[in-house]
C-alpha cells in the first residue's frame, strides 16, 4: 500500500512542476492580484457543476473522485479556514515568483518538507523509517545547496525581499499540509469534497486584493513587487487552476490513505522542482546550469531512498 500513496505523490509532483512553470509565465511582469483571482475563479468554475450535480443527484455522479459530499456548517468553516491559509501562501509565493528566477524560487519553495517534517513529528507523532529519514536529509541538503548557488546570481537569502516572501509562503504551505491531514484523516472529509469547496472559497479570499488593485488606478509603480503592476492577459492564466486541481486531487487521494506519511508525501511532491528547474534554465535562459543540475540529481537520489524505504 505504501507504494500506492508514494506513486500518487510522484504523479502529483509532475503536475505541480508544470503548474509552477505556468505560474511563472502568468505572473512575469504582471498584476498578481488579478492573475490570482482569475485562476482561482477558473478552479471554482470547474468544480461548481459537480457540486450542484452531487447535491441534486449524488448517485448519478460518474466517478467517486468527482462526488462532493454535503457538509455541516462547521465543516464549511474548516474549509474556509484552509482557503484563507492557502490564499495567504499563494499571495506571498506569486509576488516572490515575479522577482526571483524560477530555478531559484522553486527550490526555496521546496524547503517546505523541513517545516512539514518538524510539524508532523511534533504534532502528529509521525515516524518515517530510517532509510526514509536518510532520503529526507539528502533532499533537504540539496535544497540548502541552492542557497549557495543563488549568491552567484545576486540573490541573497538574508536580504532579498523576494526570498523573504517565498519563505513565508513556504511556512504557510507546510502548515496547510498538516491541516490537510487533519481534514482528511480526523474530520474524514473526502478528498474531492475538500478540493471542491476549497476551490470555491478561494474566490472570495482573493477578491480583496483584486479590489485594492482596481481602486489603485492600476498604476505601474513597481513591476516586481507592487500590487499596482499593470495587468496583461495571458492564456497561461487559464492553465494554472486545472493543473493544480489535477495535482491536488491526486495528492488528497494519497494523503487519505491511512498508511500515508505527510512528511514523506511533502518531500516527494517537492520534486516538482526538477521540471521548474529545467524550464527556468532552458526556456528562460537562467544561469548556473551545472551547479543547479547537481542539486537536482541529489534530490532524485533522495527520492529513490524514500521509495525504497517505504
């Protein structure tokens, strides 16, 4: 059974890699609040037909993965809280992604397993096997090595605002991983139900920043970090939510397995950095291919140990 949830986690990682690439294309020199609002609205639009279908004729829904269960008022509140947590994480991450090279931003985001492991060990009493711990350590060391490489590109992890925002986004994302396991394994909300209502509640969460952007007059004061950057339509914006929805439904299905370890799943999912790295280097012309490639190879070795130790 362990191979099942680890395999699902790997599929989710591939989808996340293409999701990261699509995000970078969408937010590069663009208005983050509007990109976020449009992308989450697409996600809500995808799920709303299945929410209605499940409400009026639940037995006719073609597959359990598309069925959305009815929830109590308290359970809706829990999913709204998840949407607020993820909305904050995404906002910091999208602004950071505008400023940082993709081949640096993605590895920083990938340090979330460190925080997830600490939280899972502290609050959930999870205990990965010895071999899996070795794999986790190898992956984390590879992520750390990216910080040294980044100095060659003028990105200081101590003073860069983009790095600071990505770190905040990463910590919030790790908290979301812990919260996901609580929703799926303690509250026992089905993965599809979590995904559907979480997607819907993200829309009102993202509206305030979009309103601020609109009322500001949409002046282009700071292309890198300001909410006032001009908005430019790009078709990549429409691809953000479908890729994330696909990655997350696979992730939620893996996490719903009683044998699943959130600490291991988080590490495997972060190997999406491989795809983001290759795109950043090849398509965007980012520098330091070989040092970064060495880090990526090390990540893959760590993942191999995770699979063998599962």
